[in-house]
């Protein structure tokens, strides 16, 4: 899947470079980075897993959980909060930003997980709730 996607990116190199600039920008919010026009490069649309992976490489405040359904599941399992009333109208990037913030807040709220890095916390979630995702 990815070799073809990167070949497609090379055919649209200017757009891909622009998207990479957005992905590493300190001025852009996480939602804006995910919601950038990644889908204009064939293979980077859908749940934008590849875009999220690229963004995660350059951001300290992102959990390396790229499947929106998994983020939603962990939120439902761990959070006392409810989904926002506008959840169904939120963009993919807004959902990604919301779940990341909520899950990182949960991680920070427990002495046992507070000092874990985000990759370890992601691993913990997938191992602990194996079979649910």
C-alpha cells in the first residue's frame, strides 16, 4: 500500500511538500494538520493513517494511535466524559485532536501513567484491551 502511495506523492511533489510543511508547523493545530488536503494524493485519504503517522513523528503531544475507532473505544472505556454534542459534525482532524487531548489528560491524571511516554501508553492500551480493537 505505502510504496504506491509514495509513488503517487512523487507525482504530486509540490503538494506533498506543502503537506509536509503543514505537518511539521508549530503554528497549526493538530486538527488542521490532519484535515489538510492529504486526500488529494491517492492513498492518503480515508482515515488518513499515513498523514497521522507523519504528524506523530514531529509532535510530542500525539498518541501513536491512528485508527479513529480505536481512539473512540479507549475514550469510551477510560473517560468519565461524554462525546461532545457536535461529535457527528466534527472533522476527522477535530476528532483526532479531541481524542488525543482527552486520552493524554487521562494519562497525566494517574501517578502510575503520568511519566510514561506516549508510545508506552499506546502499547499499554493495546495490550490491556487486546481483542476489543
